[in-house]
C-alpha cells in the first residue's frame, strides 16, 4: 500500500439529504474510500440541521412558487452547491496536511 486513501466528496441529490445516501456512502467506505458527505444549505435538502453559535439551526426545503424563475433559482443552488463541495474538498486536504 502507498499509505494513501482514495477520497470521495459526496453531494446529495435535490430533495434529499446526506442521510438518504448513507448506505451508498457506507458501501464506498467498505471498499476503502474515505467519504465526506456534504449536506447542502441551499434549501435543496428535504431538511437540514446544524449547530451555529451553540444553537441548532434548521434550513427548510425550498418550495418553488409558480411565479419563481426556476432556472435562476436552480442555477443559484447549483453554484452554491459547487462552492460547498469545493470547501469540503479543501477541508479534507487541510486535514491531510495536518492544518
């Protein structure tokens, strides 16, 4: 072995959350991958909870209204999701470097 582990940054689908894919992530881990599963905070998850300043915060699922420009809303979500995945990758790299 080279002493290195393959890494997967996992991004959940629209309307799901990181827990919905836990079996897939578990299976990847059982094959020797390190999996970092991102829970997006753009309203695309069915629910999202996290601690911030010592209290539990919740982000509700974004419900589209008939008057919404779906392309613009989804494009904004896709851009935010990409930034969150990049941030997760940087965190994993920092851990690997001992930062």
